[in-house]
C-alpha cells in the first residue's frame, strides 16, 4: 500500500503530503461543525419557528442528519473518480463542493424572510456539505497512507484524523468569539453568518496546497498495471461486501460517541443542565484538546502493536464510558461535566486515530477510495446522523442512563466487527 521514497517527486515531500491531508480535513470538519453548532444554537429559532422549542430543535437536528444521508452518495461519486482518475483531482472537487455549500448557508434568508423556502434551502445546502465530506475524508486518508513509509502507516493516517479536533476547535472558538463580541440581537441577526462566510478563506488555502501535490504512488501503480475497474463502487458491493460490512460496523461506536459528546451534550447541557452557551462551549473546547492529544498517542501505539488491537482497546473503553455516562454528565458541578467531556472526547481520540488506516487497509488500491469512503459514510448514517436525535428522544423519555445504554450497544456491535477479522499486518 505504501510507496517507496523514490516514488515521490520533489513536490510530494513528506510534510507537503501530511499538511495537504491535514488542512483539507480541518477545513471540511470546520465547515461541518459550524453547522452542527448552529443547528443547536441558531437554526431552531431562525429557520424552524414553532411554539415548542423542543420541536424546533428536533427539526433542526433532522437537517443536521441530512448530510449523513448525502455522504454515501458523495463517497460513490467522488470515490468513482478517485479510483478512476486519481486522488488529487477528486480531493480538489470535494473541497470545492463542501466549501461552496457552506458559504451559501451564510447567505440564506431566514424563515421570517422567505417562509418555508428558507428551511428547504438550508436542507439543500446541508446536503451539499454531506456530498463534499463524503468524498473528502477517504481521499485525504489515502493521500497520507498511500505515501507512508513502512512501519508508519497509522502515524501518517492520523494526520487527516487530526482535522476533526482542529476543525471543531476552530468552529467552536469562532462561535465563542462571536458570542463574546456581540449581544444576542446582533448574533442572531447577522453574526451567526460570519463563520460560514469566513470559511471561504480556508477553502482557498486548502485548494492552493492540494493543487501543489502529485498523485499517490499506489494509484500510479494501479495505472501502470492497468488495474482500474470500470465501476469501482459496484466492484466494492459485489466483490468486497464483507469488508464493507465490517468497516461500516467498526466505525459505528466512533460516530455515536463523538456526536453524543458534541451535538447532544451541547443541546442537553444548555437546555436541561442550566449552562449558558458560552460556558458549555468553553468546556467542550477543553474536551477537544484531549481529543486532539490522544489521536497521535493511539496512532503510535497502533503502529507498534496493530491497528485492530488499538481499536479493540478503545472500544472497550467506550463501553465502560457508556456505563458511566449518566452519573458523570449530571455530576452537579462544572468540574464534573468537564471531566465527562475530557474522558469522552479523550476516548474518542483513541478510537479515531487508527480508524482511517484500518478502513483503508480493508480494500485493494483499485477500489480503496470508494470502499473506505463508503464504509466511513455508511457508518455515519447509522451512527452520527441518528445519534443526536435518538439521544434527545431517549433522554426525554427514559433519562440519561438510556443514552449511555445506547452508546454501549453501539460499542458492542463495533467490538464484534473488529474481532471478526484478522489484525492487518502493522508494516
């Protein structure tokens, strides 16, 4: 899977490759998370006015879930071209799709201005975000892992994974700065639009970096050996269904955990536990630091003992955390909630660090873009897209302990999937 150093041109230096994989996913996740934050704090009031605030929040979270339905379509479309014409051009197109959709959200009229057309347009833009991210993640992981030297595949593969905490940190920090700098009237009037419009600057930076790199050695070998398949996604479905199923379920607990710790926790903390928007976002920022720190730790360990073994250990930690979910979250003090966020997001880094490398290793190079992307994004549908909605419903009906049970069930399924396949060779 990894190429020799001689395969790389001068333009494809180690740091250029790693930065290109990191900057793209950072931008993509920044765009994705500013929507997630706005879906809780802004959109229920501006795009889904109703007499019941809880109903508006659920409608807003439904549009949040829409992007996860679009992501498998994005993985099919961009994966097809990524496996047919190359990783580089496809990554550029995915970044443009995501970026344009995000900027468009910042220009949308509200429900008060355009009525029902406003949430419809919001849903359309959210769908575009999902399409872009569906093609972005897989290509970024392959850009890193297909350039990795022996023994460092998980280490290289964690660089695009770092885009998740960095993007979240930037998105949350931006909203915090805005809420500190303006009153609620200005924030809800126009301030919320600034993160969406400002993402254009980051997109231009990402495009500049990605246009300066060359194709990966693994894909060049596919071209040289004439191993390209006509319809990569169909080949994945017909010839690699077991790998697709295992990959999808292996990522399930990762997605459920993250969106419980971010979207659901923010919604519950500000609506039920009495924290202000600013207080809870600051605590989440501290938790995301733990997320970012544990990703490289997990990658280092995974290269030494195996990617699957690292994921199994992380999944066991998720099960233990699920059992403690309710007592930690309602500990009754800011320190208790901070500990809850730090533990949950720290464990998230342990499972997320080696995830990209594991999914890429499940598929051969000629269909790797399509296969890894589809597994990742199908897991997003069954994990991330439903998590905030299901957790909100469960907590309202049965209490927070049921949300922890939901996480335990997801982690148990992931554990079974991980144990069903041999550990990939940790070269």
